[in-house]
C-alpha cells in the first residue's frame, strides 16, 4: 500500500458523519484502499476536587473518552454491516476536529466529511469544521451532502457510476 492510499473520514456521531462514513466505505471498496475513521473530541469538563466527580461521574474525561470510543465503534460496525471490505482503521483523538483532520489529510488520498446542512449563516456564526478542513486540507476534500443516495451502483464494465457520487 502506498502512503497516500487511504481515505480519511471524520466521524462525530451525527447522521451527516455516518453518511460520510458510508460513502467513504463504498469508495474505499471500489478503489481497494483502506478507510481511516477518526473521531475527534474535546474535553470541556473542568472538575475541581472530588465533589463534582462524585455528583457527575460521566463528566470525568476517562468516562467521556470511553463513551466516544464506543460511539465510534458502533457507527463503524453499523456502516460496515456484514461487509469485510474495505479495511477500516478507527482512531479516537482528543483535540480540535479541524486541526486533527487537516493534519491527517497530509497522508490521505481524500478527506471525507458530512454536511449537516445548517446553511451559510449558521456556519458563519458557529464555525464549520468542514469549511476549515476545505481551506486547510492537504488532499482533496469530499463533503457528502444531505440527500446523497445510500449506495451508488457502479457499472462494473467501465467503472463508472450510474450517477456521479459527488456531483449527483
């Protein structure tokens, strides 16, 4: 396997990221290259002393990390279904999602993200991980839109999809 033959997909537990993962798995299977599913999380808990930990044990960073790890593995298993291909690697990273994904894009054939479809105003106000990744990624970025067909039927003879998986 060459260094740049991997599809990196950002998974955050949303329907949009699950859609992006399914698209990446289909594309990885078609290209015969592995998929690297990455979930990035930030610990926002500020716990001081034993009181908050006793009252809210789920806020403890090790509990939050374990929950994210279970969520990542659950969405990967659900997206793969019974398929054994392509090869899938999972990674849970603490940090800023856009920074981690753009760093991983340096070693990828493609970065795949889901579009939550909030719109331009919400993205401008809230900030968009996808938008930051598009500007900073070091490989092509595919943002899988809402309404994308679940499975793309490929014409096996000429390797062309009946519909273009990116442009529709």
